C-alpha cells in the first residue's frame, strides 16, 4: 500500500504489518530511557468495542476545526471498533515542551495520539516519550521518498521513525495594500530590500504625542520573524553539514542579528515590547491578530494566513512577497516548519493508534487539512495538487519551498528553540548580551548536550 493510501480493515492491517495475534509489536520503553528501535514483544490486543482514543492537539481556530473534521471522517470509515476523540491541550507558555504530555507518559496514562511540532520529534524520541513506529510504517508502505526530505528527517531518530509528518509551511512578508495606499506608498511596489523595509516601516507607523506607536509599520521580532528567519535571509547556517555541530554563531547570523538590533533601536525597544506584551498568551490569535486589525501594516508570517484572510478580512487587500534580504529577496529567504502525529510511549494498542495516525497523515488527511488551513502537504505528490497554486497569495509560499531551509533535526530541538527565543526576544534586543555572546552561548550549551548524548560519534 502506498504511504498515503488508507483503506485496510483491522484484520488486513494486522496481517499486512505482521502484527496479528501472536506476532511482535513495538513495546514502550521506560520514559527516561533514550528511545531506540524496539525489540519484539507482546502483540497488541484488538481495540475494545466502543473504545475511545484521545488525540491531543494544541491547535485552535481553523486548524482545530479541520482536525476535528479529519477525525470525523476517519471515525465514519474505520472498522477497528474504536473512536478517536479530539482533545485540546494548551501549550506550556514560553516553551515547546508540553508538561501535560510528559506527565501523562511518565505516569503511564499517555494519549494514544499526539500532535507534535515536528522539529521536536527527535528530542522526545531521545527522551523516550514517543513510540518507535518504524515497523508499522514499513508495513503500510510509508517510505522516505514519499515526503519532502526535511519533513522526513524531522520524524526520524537514530534510524527509527517516531512520527509521520502532517503539513509544512514557508514564511514571507505580508503587507496591507490598503494602508500602503493610504500613506502614499505604491502597493504594487512593496519592500524588496532591507532599506526599503525600514523606510516603509517608518512611513506606515502612527505615533501618539508621547512617541508611542499606535500603528506599527513592521515589528522585526514579532510573528514569524525569528532568529532563523533573519539568519537564513542573510545566508547564515545553523548546523555544520559535516560535523553536525550547531552554528548559531555563524558570521552571517551575527550580521543578521546586528541588523535586527539596529532595527529595534530605530522603532524603540519600548514600542517593540509593548506589542509583544499585548499579544502574549495568544491574545492576538485569529481575528485579534494585529495584522488583521490593521494595528500592524506588515508582518513576517506564513501561508496559513491565507485561510485566515479569507475568513476574517476578505474585503481588505493584501500582498505577499519573499522576505527582503540585504540586497533584495535573499536566496535563503524562507524556512519550513510544520507538524506531525505521533504515538506516545506507553500506549497500549499501538496498532489501532497507528491506523488512525496513518489516515491523518496520508493523502486524504493531509489534503483536507492543508486545503482547509492553507498549509502545504509534506507528501510530494499531494503538494502537486493545483489547489495550492490557485490563490496568488498562497502561490508565493509554494514558490519558496525549493529555497527554504529547516531547523536542525537534533535530539535537543525543543531546548534549542527555547534558547533562540530567549536570545532573540530578550538578550539581543535589550542589549543584555552582545550579539556574539548571545549566539555563541547557544552553540556552547547545545553542542555540550549533543556531545554528552553521543550525537557526534
């Protein structure tokens, strides 16, 4: 069966995967132990009639609606005697870790299905929180060749598959064409280099009599304008391809962050902080996004905003262009992220959980989710669907895929993310560390962790 097809009965699935009664299945290891390909163990029992499998996800709004729709479609056609149920689980603020999930796994009561930010999969696999699903994936024909390389690599740890990817995205500069026209800027000539971006930011700003920004032109450390965004845009690198060592201190990343610091200083750190504080804790999600309310005329964001635009502000005119680089749209002007579904360690019936996971992440599930939310499928063939090019705004993001980079797929990805957030939104803009120290300190800490974990051996 192809990786993106789904239609096996439970008996057929277990027979095809070699997991029928009396055959081997993957067994959960102790939560604290590094996860490695599991050995043969006890067969999974058939799901009890009426059993409910919780699918935990932090998604809200349009994404939540689509996932619930996928689950409903699966429940209507599956023959396993079980029902999947969506459960919203709020993200632990300020980190990519999920304390509720880790507590549930450690306590032996994990959800059978978990929606994971894909770049964190190697870390949670290393820590023993995700099940190795290699045998199940092999049994239904899932192969590396089916997926974009970066999306596959983020689901693999030490040769084992620990998740299946669900979607991807790229990042670009969104701008409000109506506001541009209002201030006398040509909406058909958006910023194409960093000097243009700074000039447009100033022209689009509105300040009160105390010099406080009441409408932002652009906030260089908001939304998807992360350290990765600027570093890739300047031609930087975050991991040495040969040594696999983390390289936030790359000279181009340093150059990028010095630019960001000067940009923040120009706007005023108090104004930049005010916007971040107002939007803390998800306060600016959905229709409350500063970009949709017109409180920010430009923002660095992703393709998912196309769906939000259709729902929240269909009568406003927007444009999208690649993020400007030092001399124009940079050759590495974007980066790709995305999500995945996995099976936490300790799940009793891995076979039944995987059947649902394979549907969610197969062609049918991916196409529904990515069309509903204007993300991008990670299955190569699915991403060729003409739908993803029909909206000219979304076509820009599709065209950025070939020149997009991804975050390093390492067993400390979540920690690395948290460290870059701290450096990018605290140390560098506030000047509590020099750019060089802030970036080199990340390298020192993460590479020491990787060394201790035997990552380089």
